[in-house]
């Protein structure tokens, strides 16, 4: 590695601005290497980013793709054909980990015949010590491992790998941090959709729900200053984005720890003021922190979508206490009813875990009771996954697989029945739909999303993508709609 590159890579950094400048320099140097390689081989040098898990990871992957494209790599849809493959991983469930390792093994076999291939693993799985040790010990063909706290450092790490290759050196470049105060957000991003975008408003989580590994792999909660968030959203709006999704593990506690006096509700108000932004979504809300102020802002805003995702996890107060969730069955129902009373037609969706240690049939009866009383518009039901290092992993009374299956099936059946009933309530209405894509199964249709987050398929072509159009909801299919373009709209609130 020549001295000037070594100097850039190892430079002492004091501020976020210094870091951003360093990352841009690394991109510039990497772009030269990629251009040389492309000239020598007479073809594009390609990349593929494979994303697992949540919206936060999807947003991080857009940043990774943006950096790769600025470096001159060209997107390759086939993971196995790409020159650089980055896996942005999730470790929330153990069976997903096992599947990922199987997948990584198979790509290692491909790399045997494709020596120049660069493989990187980042995200929550590489942040977890035991999983990382397994990658390093059993998958030596992986070239780069980095964690959740240094996605912004990707250009520098990639440059180190590229330089290592130039020098004919081998070995896995590993960079894991246990935390960071750095919030370097102005790095290149390749958005998956030109008209909508995720925006990180905070990072990490301080809640330590007893089953959850996120606080251990994503670190302590840190909010971004409101002015930085609004600047980013203004830039997105100027670039054609009309829908933003504000992202955080617990958006309702946004603002804690900042010098300014700001709440999530106030931030939503500020986002609503940005010209060009027509829809605002957010994810995820913790019920314990959801304020009346937020409900008021949602009720009065014309831009905030008519949907809230409010993870229940369990309807049993006993289990909720053990989960460290800080609300009860009764307080959750009361909160959901208050939201429904204040915001007409609001869609409430949730997450439910089945098989948490010690859970009995009576606890699951309580969960079903909440499902019925709240009438969820949708629910993701998960089987409890034991995550080493969390308090729940060492609890006695782990529930048998047979019992879990019995309870999972009865919860799922109830959820599906009730959410289909909820969805059918708007059949026949004319509502606004943001068109997202041409339908994959039937190219004579386009697919869009209602404010309440339901998908609608209707006749149209790609010229509609990114537009908000009135659609008559002609046929409810349980969890999506078939419709037809219409004129006029009768959906009270949001676009
Ligand atoms: S709020 Fe609880 S479930 Fe959500 S990320 Fe934080 S610890 Fe995990």
C-alpha cells in the first residue's frame, strides 16, 4: 500500500465532518482501482448487497449500495455472479442465523472457482461475538467483517480489502466497534425507490426487553439532532421523494439525550412542514412511550399515514412483566382504544411472540383476548427464539415445540380472521394509493400502497410509479385489494 493511501486509512479523526471527508477520499481512491480493473478486464466490475431483517438494515443497505456505486461498481442482480457480495445480516432469530451460515457456505463454494470475488458480512450477526467468531473460524474465505456501528466506515474498509488484493495479500479485514458517538449521515445512498425513502432518526435501543438481542448489537439509544433530520428530508424532497419512513427501534423516545427540547411528536410536525413530502410513516413505536401528544399530532396531520405499528408481544400481563415491556394487558388495550377513538380508520398492526419461557395456554388466551379487543389490522406472529446473552435465554420453563405449535396456530388463525374482517371494511371506497411498482405476477397491473399500509393491485403501467392516484377498492382479498383507477376520493384523512 503506498504511503498516501496508508495515511488516509489511518488518519486521526476528530469530528464527523473529518470522517465524512476521509470516507470521500477513500471512495475516490477505490474508484480509481475499480476503473483500472474494469479497463484491464474489459468488463464492468459488479456488486450485490443481500439484506436480511428489518427496515433499519434495508436503509443501511441503501448506504452500502450508494458507496459501492460511487466507487464505480455496477449493480448485478444475481448474487452469485457479482464481484463484490455484501451480506447485511440480522440476528434476531436463531433459525435465520443457521440459514445464513448455510447460505454463506454455498457462496464459499462458488468463490473457489472465482478467486477475485470479495465477500463481506456486516450487520447484527457480525456484531454478535459468538457469531463473528464462527465466521472467522469456519468461513476463512470471507474478506470483510464489520458491525452495526461503522457502516459509515465501509468505504475505508473496502479500500483496505482492495489494496490487500492489489498486494496479493490474504486474510479477513475485521472492524467491530462496541459503540459509537459518530453519526455520519451524508454518505452516498442508492435508494431502492426514487419516490420514497427511510430516514434514520435515532440508533440503538435502551429498553432491554428480556428476549431481545438488539440493545447488545445496536448499542445505546442515540437521537439525531432535528435540524440534521429535516435537512436530509428537504434534500430527499428536492430529489423527488414524496414519502418518508422515520426509522428507529423506539421512535417514541426520540429526543432523549439531545440538548434541544424536542419530542417525536414535535419532530413529526416539523417533517410535515417540508414542502414536497406528502406521506410520513414511522417505525417502531413502543407502547410504553406513546404519548397523547403523538396521538394529537397524528389526528390533526394530513400527511402522517393512517397506520401505527404497535408491538404487543404478549397479551398476558405476567409475561409482559417478565419480558420487561413496562405495560400491562389492560393498559395496552386502553391505549389502542384511545388511538382508534381519536384517529378514524387508523390501522393498528402488531408483533406477537409465541412460546416465551413460562408461557401457558392461559397466557395465550390473554393474547387472543387482546387480538379480539383491539381488532388488529395485521400482526406478525413469531415463535420465540432463544438468543444467547439475553435474560430470557437462561429462564427455566422453555416451552416445548409441540405446545408452541399448538398456540402459534390458534393465534395465527384468529389474527388472520380478524385482520381480513378489518381490511374488508373499506371495500368499495375510493382511496389514494402511492404506486410503487409494476406487479411482478401480472405486468398489466401496478401495485401501490394505501395510507393504512394495505397493498392494492390495479390496471396501470410504469408511468404511474411514484404517483398518488385515486383507486376504487373493488375486491378485498384478505390482506390486499384489487382495484380500478377512479376519480374523486372519499377517504377522510391522508393522501
Ligand atoms: S424495544 Fe425491546 S424489542 Fe424493541 S429493539 Fe428495544 S429491546 Fe428489542
